[in-house]
């Protein structure tokens, strides 16, 4: 009983943890994280990195439109990846577009998580009628596809408030639509792990102590359901980015003046027949790389955090 | 020659913290029809010992050294195909959780017939007859009905009886039972243990009983091994060890039982807890918890912290303890100089 | 220890002192049939509501006197843990009453129960599950103190945590670490410290040593006995291990299939068990000293508590059962020496 052991710091804990151990040995995870971080940093630092400001109409010359990227004859030195149909620098507009896509992706997932985790926690912990009502609500929500909800909401807002209003608040609208459409994913995952945690004795111990339900839910149960929340978040971010791209591609997303990756692909799609394939394929490739790296990271995280595979 | 001879068995687990030695220098023998108990607390390595006998240790564990000789065959170097002929057939296992052995989607009869046909060339009808006979031997009520039932339809005690029937199916020479009654209630536990004992005696089957329950070991086995931190620290006839344990750990373990103390008085506890195999103390692994590290004269016994104790014999028992070795040496010197 | 406790606290029967805890006619049923929609069935063309219940406890009466350790023993499924959880308010009883120190507590709201939470605490079976894996030891131990003593200063709370950690034999420096860094025995010590932190007078211990190794069991049992002596605690101790009961308990209640079949002082019960089930249970303890024990063999196994047997719940396995046992439920009858037994055979004098 008299063994003197030093308390490891947070950093030492991470260094000794299974997550770090597995990360060190997994080349795919390392590569994906590197790519993902590069994209995020580049996107959010786009005003610093990008050679031109694509939102600034004064910097755009329509005469420069549809210039090819540098490895093709006829390229312009000023535009490494060429220009789009409006003469905007493709490299700059992709950086800005990735920022918009990521912003919507993260925002929507934050909203999903907020609603989903709260509902899931309440449904799982309180049970009974609360559980029945919330979960039926989730079932109903799930029976509409995200796109359908988005199309209906988008159409209604455009019709009532006008498309200028919609374009102005497009980012917030998309976050709201995608966030509201996908919260049941979180609610279900959280509810399932809350049910598992609720049966454990530490929850009984907290009840015996006399703690209120709300404190038990958020202080005791929630921290122990974080692993599945992390895992599902990666998948959901990728999903949200794709949903946004799909909506934008259908013309219900970001306007072309403030394009996301999806609206860039859509805008370029019309020129693919006329030989200017880069306008659509380069943003497309960026989208694929972004989503793929997030999904592969999610796969790795799921393997690491799966308690059945994890044997310390 | 003994039926089963284990010598210098060394089992390791390659973990990310490095290699952990789960078993070191484990040696014992088992004669035909003999019942041997392996006793220890969790982490002592008793289950690893049982699993390694049939080479059932799976990654990241491996047998790093030693020999397991069964009836002239060295099991740890045998090919997987030849090993399968021994496993279940000549040496069978009973686990703590019956559902580890029973397949939930097959009926009891199907599982028993399948097992018989895997090892013998017999018709399904003949196999069913043998299965029925074994179920009768384990005294299951209405055995005909049980053959067509599924594991989940049976109670815990009944399942453990089925497991014993399956273990006996191919008339093995040895049964290895890993905590066979730990999950059961006291009254059922007593019945199952009595049944296992009767059957082993009737059919002259050897039994290796792995348990933490000293009461069970004392009632069922003839010889026992006490394990601590991956090593055998005391072995010999069960009665002698229970009545007069030599190793301080065995003494502590027995004295800690509530039935050894006066009701209401303090129990004789061993301080501290079993060390992790990854961070074993130097010398004798038990020394941080041992009360006999200091000689009666007051000077500390340095060997305990520096040197792993070897086995010394006291009568029929063998003990790995510096204190006992010193006592024996003193006694021998006294006898030599009258 | 028990002798000391008896001197200090008058035995209830002798001078009529009120018991600390009274359980009266306690019943607990669990529904097996799911929610309302799942219960609807079609029978002969009519929609009927069909419900099935597990009868975990069926009319339990128990008194616990101040300063004693009442052990409840029985095999799995006998309802002993349900009794413990109902007493602690983790489950609400289907029928019956629980009185603590003279006041009825089984129907109180969680807010009104709060003062009692400070006086009664619980220790759980599995030390690997009873500590929140995301909280440090310090946080775990501070939480009940902050809740029940909101007026305390930070220093007072930390002081108290240090004291209580020392009293259960754990190093106060371990506070910054998490539960999973400790062994089972150390975790159980931490769980005991959490229960003792608010200075309770009554502790419900649900199989507190079953998950531990033999040498650690002795340590924890000693710790519980020390705590009882130093703090004048009253225990409701749930266990399946009769050897522990013999050592630890002041009185014993034996349960079978949701009913109490015998209540006696520990010495009397081990000396002269009356109920046939108690006799079988005692004979089944693996003893070190005897070579080939002659234990009483019971036929069959414990029936499921879904469809309870008629009459005495034990009659199906009892070697002495007769026609009356199959029809009439035996009541707990007090014997001359104060033992209470629920058995027709004992009552009629044929056992």
C-alpha cells in the first residue's frame, strides 16, 4: 500500500494511451490526418494563401475565363490551376470553396450533435414515455431523406423570402437544414450507449448519492458515451459535406458568387463538354480527397475505440 | 512414466508495453486417474497454464519454452492437425462459462453427435446412443428430451452437466476444468463438483482442476500446485498443504479464509495485492507482501529481494521460499552436529 | 466486535428500542412484457392486454436494529439484491413499506429523500463498474461532499477527502488518478471511501467482496468491520457466501425465491439451522477440513420467479414436503429462541 507512484500528466497519459499507440502504427491514419489538416489549414487560411480574392469583383477579368491549368498549353502564369467561366482563379476559389464546405460541414454536425446528444441522452436515461416520444420523432425524421427536406425547405424559403434573402443566409440555411435532417443518427447512437452505461453501478452510485437526474446525465453518463460520439462525428462531417455538395449541385445550396465545392462542380459541369474539364474536375477531386480522408480517419477511430477490439 | 509431464513451461505475451512473462518454470506431472488442483488468485497464471497444455494460447501469447509431454507425444511441437486428435479426444476441457463451449444455434444432441463424428467413424444413430448414455451418466433428468433442446432452454447447472457430458464423450484420459463451478450457486456447485469427482473416479480419468477456491480443491484433488505471479510456489499432496502450508503465501491464503478465523475477530489478511506481471518485484515475487523477510533475529533476509527462490523439498511437498530453505538447512546442520 | 456492539446499543427486543430500518410486506415485480403496445395480443379474436411479471420479492418483512450487521443470504435470483436496491430507493416497491428511523421513506420524492441519502449509503459488488471511469478519485470522493455540504469551503472538502482516504488505507496522493489505474481491491476501498465520506450511519453492501480475490476479500472485510466499530455503523450485508456471513453477521436472513425462510442470530443459524433450505445451504459450503463432505442433495433447481410455485416456494425441492406445503404459504413463526422460520414442518414439529 505504500508504493509511491507519480501521477502522470495529461500528455503522458496520451503518450501511453492505446489511441496514440495505434496511430503511430497506422500509416493510413497518419496520411489521412496529414491531408485533412492541410486542407483545413489551407481552407481557413485562404485569405492569406490565395493569390486573388474571388469574392472581389474588381480582381476578376472576364477576358481571363476558361484558362487551362499550368500543365496544359495556353496556361497563364498568374493562374496555376487555370480559371473558371467567370475568369476567377481556380486555386483561390477552391480554397475559399473548401472553407465554405468545411464551415457548413462542421456547423451542421455541431447542430446535429447538440440536438441528437441531448435527445438521445434524455431518451436513454429517462426512458419510458420520453424515450417513446423522442425516438418516434427520430423515426419520422429519418423517414424523410435529407435532400427531400432540403428541397422542400429551400423552395419554401425562396418562395416566401425571395432568393436574394436565401443567397445571403445560404450558409446558415444549409447548416440548419442538414443539421436538423440528420440529428436522429446521433440520438440513436447516444441512446444505445446510454442504455448500456445506465446499467452500470457507477450510475447507481450517483443516484444513491442523491444527485439530480440532469447532473447524472451530463456529468456521469455523457462523458462515458463520448467514444461513439467521436466516431459518428467523423462520418457525419463527411456526410454533411457531401449533402451540402449535392444540394449545391442541384442549385439549392451556395450561390455562385460565394461558391462551395459543390457549387463549383455544378458551375463547371456545363463546360465539361466544351473542353474546360478542369473547372469541374479539380474541385471534384478536392471534394473526393477531403471526404475520403475524413472517412478513413473515422474508420481508424472506430477500430481504436471499439471496446471489443480494444484489449489494453 | 507419468501420463502428462510438463517441464519448464514458459509462456509469454508480446504486448505493446513489451514482453510479459505469464508463466515461468512451471513443471508438474499427472498420473493416470490422478486429480490435480491448480490454485491461485487472478493474475497468477493458472488459466494460462491450462490453456497452454493444449496449445490453446492465442496471439499475442506464445509458448516460449519448455515441454509438455502427453503419453509420449510432445504437445507443444505437434502440428495443429495431430494436436486436434488429442484435443477433445484424449484431453478435454470444461470452462467456467458453459456458453463458451456450447453453440447457441445447435441442439445439444447435434453438438454431441458432431463432436463424436469428428473423432470417430460412427453412424449418427450410434453417436446419438453414446450421447444419451453420457447424459444419463451426468444424471440429467429426462435425458432423451435434452438431446433436442437448445442451450438457452437449460438452466446454468444443467448446462454445466451437459458440458461435463461432452467432456466425457470420447472417454478422455484427462479433463482440464477451468473454474467449472464459479458461476454457479453454492448448492448447485456442490452437486456438480461431487458429480465430476464421482465420474473421474469411476472412469479413471485424470483431472486438472483450476480454481481459486481452496475449499473445492481440498475436497476434490489429491495433489495441488499453488501459483503466484506466473510461478509455482508450492506443490505437493493436497491434504498436507492444506493442513500444514509451508510457503508464506499459501499460509496467508488459507489463513485469510473466514472459516479459519473466530467469528467477529479480524481476518488474517495478506497486505498489498498481486503484482502486475509486467512489473514483477525482484527476487521472490512475493517479498513485498511477505512477513518473513526479516529473520527472527532481526536481520533482513537479503536473498528474498535478490534471488528467485528454487524449490526445496519438505517431505512430499516442494516449496520455493528462501525462509523455508534456510530453516531446512539449519535443521540439517543441527542433525549433522549432535 | 458483536459483543461490543451489543453492549453499546441495546438489543431491540430486550427493551423495545425501535429498529433503524423496518421492511414491511415488501413486494417487487418487474414487467417482462415491454411497453403498452407490446402487451397487446389477439386472443380468440379479441384484443387483450397480456402482462407477465418476474416476482423478484414477495412479501419480505425484516427489521434491522442499530449497530447490527444483518446479512441476507441466498442463491442467485432469490431477490436479495432487489431488497437492497429497494431499500436504497434505486427501485420503487410494488407493494409494502420501508421505514427508516420511524419515518416512511419508500414513497418520497428524490428531493425529500436527500437528507436520508446522507444517512444511508451503498457499496456495490463490482468495483470495476462502480467508479465512473472518466472521473479522478478526487472528483469521485468530492462529489458527495459538495452535494451534501454545499456550505463547506474548498479546503474543508479536500481535508475531508484526505481523512476518508486515509481511513480506508489509500494514499491521498492517488487522488489525481483514475479508477482503472487501480486493482480490484484498491477500487473497492475507494468505493467504500465514497460511501463513508458523508459519515452515514447505515450502509447497504451488495456482495461487496464477491468480485475480489481471496487475499483481498479478507482485507476488505476487515476494513468494513473496522469501519463498523469506529463509526457505529449498521449494515445490511447481501452475500451468497455463508462463510463470510458466519464471520461478519450479527443476524442472518436466508432468502429463497423472493421470500425470507429463516431469520436468526448468526451463532444460532450455524449451530442449529431449522429450515430445510438453510440446512442444505450450510451443508454445501466447501470446508477445508473434511475430506468427503456429505452435503444434502436437493432435487431439481430453483424455479423461475415468473410463475411462482403454489404454497411454500421451496416445496418442489424440499425432501420433507407434504400436501400442506404444496397448498399453503408458510408464515414466519417465531421460535422459543427468537429464531423466525417459515416452514410448516418446523411449525408442526415434524422437523
